[in-house]
């Protein structure tokens, strides 16, 4: 069971953007260290900063790898028409990818819906083991239109403070 996805966990305030779908991202706000999980060990890969801006209406993320060779910045919002978070990542290569945040039962996914590079396979991130101080992200890929998914990579993200 995912502890932190409950809409009731939203922070109270005067914003019109901290209820409903907006509350989905609340557990991920903060300063984080990210590590690859391989063969039972954790290898530090970088720092992630996730914030809500403009009265909790805009999600922004910044990532920088440990060696500073890979960086991205993202910005997201809840689309009023679909009531889903949409997020666009821009990478230091100049490329970009667009994702949707989707809740399916007790599981949270971000699914790639487009970008500057055409890919034939579907890509997604599955957020699991979500706790106040850490969460795990499983990068997955589907070659059959989302019927089956294959795990490609797993990272653990731990809160700094």
C-alpha cells in the first residue's frame, strides 16, 4: 500500500492548487539524493530538487548527476481538461520528453507521451515503496503497447532533510 498518495495528505492552505489531483505530487517535494540499485547495492548518481511554485500550481524539478555530465529541469501542471499532471523534462542535451502522472490503484506512474526524439517503445516510471523519507522508481519499457512491461533500471531516492 502506498502511504503517501492519499488526497487527504495535501497540505492545507489558501491555494486552489493543493487539492484533488494536485496533491499527488506532495510526497515528492523536497531535496533528495538518488542512487542506482544494482546487485543489492546503492550507487549514488545525483541530486534531485522538487518544488511546488506559484501557490502550489506548478511542479518544478532539477536533477544534476554526481559528475555533472547529465542534468535536467522539468515543469509540470494539472491540465484542467484531463485533471492529470503533465510534466515536460528538458535535458542538458537540448532534448525534451513529456510525461503524464497516472494513479492506477495503489501504484503511481509517469508515462512518456512525447518528446523531441521519436521512440517506438513506451517508456514509464513506476513509483513504489513511497515513504516520507524515500521512494523507489522503476524505469520500465513496453514493446506491445503497454500490455507487458520490462524493468530497465531501478533507483532509490532518499530525502536529504
